[in-house]
């Protein structure tokens, strides 16, 4: 096994691959790291030259060209938002900014408080239009997408077995069953799962906003979601924490996912387990 780690996405990204050719494996890992960095540059809320910054700096109603990676994430984000009845909503950045959870962006407008995911129009394969004043934050889904893209780059370099781990959001590729430790919060006990050709992502409730901009007050303190890909797993952790149980379970079923939920009373359970 060949393994390398690098600080990216606000965390430490670890990539491990099985390979007989060390030079080829290192080349594949470098390509994967470069792809993660490219995803970050496209969708960073902080960077002045990201696609999000250009959307926030353009007049409302103007179609803005974005990278294909950003468009792929937006397609997925809007689908999850629709399936979850808005429990996942990438337009809550204004509320996060007001709580100092995100920095104030350079913007051509002041967001409308009740603007939501339905006010994003994907005009064509390259252009996005904000139909109302709003700020986008893709932090709840883009890290998972970056992990998926890194995993895909490794496969393109003929790596059969790999694991890409970005601070607990990870994807395993290959037939071998990998033993993965889940720990959502520092005080949580470890739980182990077996994972092959799949992904897992975790989120804590104190990092999630409700649709009205308030922090969650439910009994859930954290969730880990197992799904076919990491982008979906990343987004669905927010759905599990923010949505009513009925909607969360239906959304998990739609995306063939399961969730390990931890509650403030110490209870733990699988949701939508097969």
C-alpha cells in the first residue's frame, strides 16, 4: 500500500492505494490531489476568484459561466434539495454569514432572507442564473464531490483499490472490504463498518442551520451516512440532521443510503437500514 496526505479542503486529505508500480501510484495520487485542489478553487466561499464569488459579484438575473465541476455539484445539490423538501438548501449562506460562520463576500447585492434553492436556475451546461438575490454555499456537498473526483482520477490511472479520506468524508474503491471507524464527535464511541465500493460522510448538528437560519434544536447531535458516492453521503448528513424523520428516511431511500444517527440522550440507531 502506498499512502500520502496533504492539507486540503480545510482538513487533512489522506489517499491510500494498492499498487505494484510505486512511480505510477505516486503519479496517480498527485493527479488526485490536483483534482481536489481544483474543486476547492471552483467552489470556495472564501476565494475571490471562485465560481461562487463570480456569482455573488454579478447582477441578479445575469447568467454566469461556471466550471463543469461546479455545475455537477449544483445539479446534485438541487436534486437533494427537491427530494428533501428543502432540508438541504445551498442558499443558506446569508444566515451563516450573519452568525459569523462564513466571511462576508464581495457582492453586488444584499441577499433576500426568504430566497431559497428554487431561485437557482441552471440555464444550460455551462451557465447559472440567480433569479433572486442570494448567496450560495456548497460547503455541505463539495467536499464529498472532491473525494469522488479524486477516486475517479485514481481509477483512470489504473488504481483498482483505493481509499480517499478527507477528514472523515471518504470513499473506498475496489472489491476489498475496508474496515472504517465512525466517530462523529470527539466524545462519541467508535463504531466500525465494512465498506467496499462505497462512501461515508459525517456531520455534527452544531454545524447545520435550519431553513429559517436557526441552529438545530432536535435530539440528533450527529450523523454518518453510507451511500454509493461521497457527494450524496455528504449532502444527506445535513438532511438526516435537519429534516423530519419521515422526510429524512424517504430521502435516504431515494439515494440508496443509510444513516447512523447519534442523539443527545445517548441513543444510537441506523436509519433506513436494509
